[in-house]
C-alpha cells in the first residue's frame, strides 16, 4: 500500500493524473476503471488538459465505470453515464464503443451484471481502477455489510449515501434507492487500485480504511489486501492517520 499526501485537492488530482497518463502512454490499449462523484473531477480536468495540450491519446483505451443508479436513463443529468460524458468522455478521444458504464435501466438486472463481468474479462481485466470513498467507507456502491468477495450486482444505498448524494438532486426523495455496482471482488481484480480522498469530512473514514481492521463495515479497507493499492489524499483528509509522518517520509525518500 502506498499512501501519498498532497497539499490540496489540485495537487492530489495532478498526482493521480500523472499515474493515469503514464499508464496510457506506456500501454496505449490499457483498460481503465473509472469512478464518478465530486472527488475525481479534478483528475478528469487534468486528463482533458493533457489530451488537449500534450496530445495524451485515449483512442485505444477501454473504460469500465464502477456503478450507475437504477432507474436513471443515460440522458438523465444525474446519471453516471451523463456525468462521465460531461466530465471526461466528450472532451477526450476515447472511442464510444470502448466505453462501458453499467446500465441503470436493464430489464434483466442479473443478466446485465453477468454480461458486465464478462466484458471486463474479455477486455483482459482492468489495469488501473480509479476509486473514491463514501462517507460510510464504501468503494463504488459497496455499502457497509457488502461481501468483500462480491461481484457486479444491484445494491440498496444506505441512508448516509442517499443524504450525501441529495445535493445533486432537487429533492432527497429523487435520489435513487438502488444502484448497479461492481463488487469488491471485481474491484480487487484490477491490476492497480488508485483511491482518491479529499476533505476533512472523510478523515476518520479514510483512516479506518487504511489503518483500521479489514472489515465489510468499511469496504475500502479490503484494499489493504490488494497487491498494488495507492491512496492519494489531500492534507485535510490525512489528519487522522496514525502513521502520517511515516507516509510522508516514505514518499520523500522514494528509491
Ligand atoms: P464523492 O463520492 O466523491 O462525491 O465524495 C465518493 C463516493 O461516494 O464514492
């Protein structure tokens, strides 16, 4: 596990963008796992800048998104389809046929989830998975109590997640109750997991994920078992880490 602490949100986003860009340059046909939410917006802005100013080429890249709200069509402005096109895909040269976002309107949810897992496998697996973390410690929509071996499926959101996400909807009642999400087991198969976390509000949660016991109560804690997990935090999110000084020292003395 590598824990990188950067000064602020912008520095966190730039550090993450360098990791993604290096992979895309080294393996042009890589498979990226992508996340939604407010956390990765800065990362996507920087990738767009690199595409426009530095020619970062996404033409051979394949993408798989973590999750989607059930019941929202791609045209809904709060769907994760819409979010991804608005915040990234419409501004880079990723090919539409290489983009995968779970469907929130599939008539047969179980069959869809199985198909999504098969598509990931057919693509050769995810090389790098970008992740945020919820206030309740979730990765994707793997809410507390989710099996750490879970696969893509439908999940019921917790009240905390519904409250957290209510800011994006006109009324709290409009927040969908269900989502299709990759499982913790699906995420754990990615070659490299890159989790971003910013803001003091999540300091306690991220400390539990990185330094607490591995538990389904904080599904992000499963990443402690991942052979290559990188956590990039801004300073406010890092304030509750017991080994704060050590992480800084390791980063500053990277061989
Ligand atoms: P946020 O959501 O980036 O909007 O805080 C993160 C998450 O719920 O995974």
